């Protein structure tokens, strides 16, 4: 059956990517981040989400199979 | 207070990605749905950790998340009793002592276990009440979702309702229980990742835990409680009046920790179904324990921010307020919405909103996927099919029935959602009534599993009797200040409780006691109807002990249970 880690990893990697890029694009937009106590919460949260997504992807069956094939 | 969010294109992009994945998972699972067992029982092939996360996710619907944050504001850390004493002992008990009978008996549902252990009519009673309860719950949650989308995102109520129903229908129709479980796991991670930035920001805004304690003291003392009443769990439970929950420690122990939580976690098929879908007996027994670990930490994500909201509300500089209802009372359920709005800029806000959307939809999908199983196996296969055709017809027929039941369940939920929008009180009332079956159901299943002498007729009478006692108690008691008969006292308001929570606890305690007494007495008066052989695999003393020696010691359910117990004790002491 489908390994759930694959869709989870893929989805959170995409989420992470979207939000990290948005965070980078909004660096210096201080007015926007007043509500989050002056922290660029998109950048931080985006990087965390992206990391989580990539870890899940790395451990998912399809990716592990792919890596194994390449090593052989 | 304006509840509208100003969402940007980025937030809609995040939401769109989520919907794409939800439907994609259903699509990817479609090819595995070859027979009824694959569709309705996930083919008993789900790994323990996936089922474990789905197990707690099912309970973490959006109404629960919103309600618990609001309760954090109203009752403080005492709300964590619902996550610690009110959940963990029951989950551990289910894992160590009950799962092997649910899983090992080859029953496909909790009502079917009742049929195998007792008789057909006990199953019938449970199955029908359960089926009605699940579509009610899914309808109420659908209504709440559409209302929220209207109030918060400014979407049209009818379109929101039908669009969310269509998405839920699409993925449960395509992938059955597997699809529901996979999406619950997805939902679990989105809730954690989507709400975490808010929880961290609100806590740093109030100066961390110690800052929260300091700022709370004068506010709480103003309400007539000790300064740390909102940040303690057991400290002020010596008397009911010393804590905001209005219940003393023995009430929390017996009412919440025993009757209500065991009735919910150990017998509610919606929950147990996740563990029954596990890939092996060992996996099934580990499911509730794996779920218990994240369960214990969820309060820090949803309850603690609610407590901090009380500080924000009392600090005019923060500009934080809850929306008011027509009677001028704050709507506590909107606490988490207003916190998201307060702290999150576009981008992460999209993730937060998606987290709420996800938990609404997976709550509905959970109900629908439990409904279609009970409908197909416990109602259709045992009552309708024997009349209309061959009882043991091919499996493909039941797959079709299961799929039809999914559509039917969603349609009835939509109808229930519209009834809830017109007659909200009636729906709340019905849900209260139907949930009263849980406590007597636990009594009957507990006696069935651990006392070989209990008989089918006694169980049926116990279940029905306990349910009627619960109804009677609800009809005779009211929580103080209740304005509608929905809250009780519809026969005569003879007993008054300080808070609704206390009334709920006592309803459950009476129902449980009545069901136990009736079942025990009637069983002793009657002859046994099942032989020892019949009860093999169904009753504790009649079933050979499980041998875990082939499993590595740190992978055994007992070992996990000890870890879960230690974490709970440490948390209780830390936040005493």
C-alpha cells in the first residue's frame, strides 16, 4: 500500500517552500510582521516545515527504493 | 470584535495545495479498494504509528480544538484533565486489556463484538444508536465549518457546506477507511505545524510560563480564586468551589478519569476502528499507546494559548477581544480564531486556517467512515440482506453497499447540518442524548470481556436500563443558570449542579452504575447461555495469554505503557 510518508513529505516540502520563499520576499516588510512581534515568522516557520517535509520524504519507501537502486 | 481574516493570495495557495493532496490520496488509494474489507476495514494493513496518529486525530476535530482553547480561557490548566487523567488511563487500558478481544475476535466493529459475545439484539441497539450519533456529529461539524467559513473568511454558507461535503465524500468514496486514516495523519501534522507559530508567539508575548503566572494572578484573584488557580491542575481540587471547573478531585477521578473517558476511548467505534485497522495484533495493541504520547502534549498547543488569551483580554494595550453573542456574552469557542488573527501574518496564517479546515473535514470523514462500516456490517448484513437476498452473498455486493452508505451518510449529514442551522438546540440535545449510551456501553463491554458469567439478555437490559437512567437524570437535573431545557430538567428541575460539567459527570456515573448493577444481577439470576468454548477469544479468562516473547522487549505494549504512564505522572507533578 501507499507509504503515507511520501505524500506527507511532498506536501510539507511544498508548504515549506512556498512559505520560505514568501518569507524571503517579505524581508524588510516590517509593518507586516508587527503582529508577530517583529519576527519574520514566515521565514522561520517555512524552513522548519521544509525540513520536516524533506525528512519525511527521505524516509519514505519510494525515495529509499530509488536511493538503493542508484547505489547498486 | 471583527472576526474576518484578511487572507492573501499566498494563504489561498497553501489551502489549494492541501485540497489537492487530500483528493490525490483518495485517488492513489482507489486501486486497492477491491473488496469490502479493504474499503471498510482498511484491509487490516495499517502500520501502528499511522493508526496511532489517526487514533488521536479522530478526536482532535476542529470543534474539539476550538472548544479546548476556549476552555483553557475559562477553566485554565484544569482543562488538561481531559488530555491526561481523562484520556491516558483509558487509552492504556484499551491497549493492554481490551484491544486483543476487539482485534482477535475477528469482529469487524464494536457492535459486532457485542453480537459475538452476547446476542443479536444487544448489537442491534448499539449499532442503531451509533449510526444515528455519527451522522448527527458529522452534520453538526459540517454546520460549524460552514458557519466558521462564513464568519471568518466571508465565504457563502451554502457553497462552503456543499464544497466541504463534496471533498469529504470524494476522498472517502475513493479510498474508504484507509483514505480517512491517511488524511487524519495529514491533519495531525498540519495542526501541529499550523498552530505552533501562534502558540510560540502568544507565549513569548506574555513572557513565557512564569510571565503568564505573574500576569494571571491579579486577574484570577479578581474572580475570587487563588492567584495560581488557572495554572494548576490538582492543587485546588480539594473542594469543588476552589477551582474554576467546579468539580472536586474525586469527581474528576471517577467522572472524567473513569466513567466518561473509559466510555469514550474504550467503546466508541469511531476511535476503536482506527486500532482495529492495524496490520497485526501487536500493532493493534500499540496503537492507543503510540497515540497517547502526542496526546499528552497537545494541551501546550491549544489549551495553554487559551490561558494566555485571558491575560491578553485584560490588557487594553494588546487590543485583544473575543466576539460577543446576542446576549452580550463572549464566544469562547472563537478564542483560537482570534489568537490566529492576532499573531499570524499572511503566509503562516494560511497554514493555521488550513489546519482548522483539515480538522473539520477529517472529523466528518471519520464519522462517515465509521457510519458506513456499522451500516454495512451491523445493520444491512444482519437485518436487511437476510430478507432481500442471500445472506452470504459475494463480498463485491457489500463493497457496493459500503460505497452507497458513504454517499447516504454524507447526504444525511448535509440534511443534519441544515437542521442544526435552523434548530441548533434540538441537534445539541440529540447529541447529548445519544452520547449517554457510552457509559452503559462501557459497563456492558467491560463485564462481557472480564466476567464469563455475564449473559446476553442481562447485557441488553443493562445497556437499555443504563441509557434510560441517564435520560432520567438529565431530565431531573439542571446546571445553574441554564436557560433552555436542552441543558436538562425537562421532566422537573429537582437537582441543581454548579456547572454543566458536574451534571455530565454525574449523569455518566449513574448510567454506568445502573448498567453494571442490572447486568450483574440479571446474569446471576439466569443460566449461562454460552459455553467456555464459545467465549474463547472473547473473554479474558477463557482466552490463552498472549505471548510477547518473540517481540523485542522495548517494542512490547507493556514497555510502551510504562513510558506513557511515567510521562503522564511527570506532567501532572510539574503542573500540579
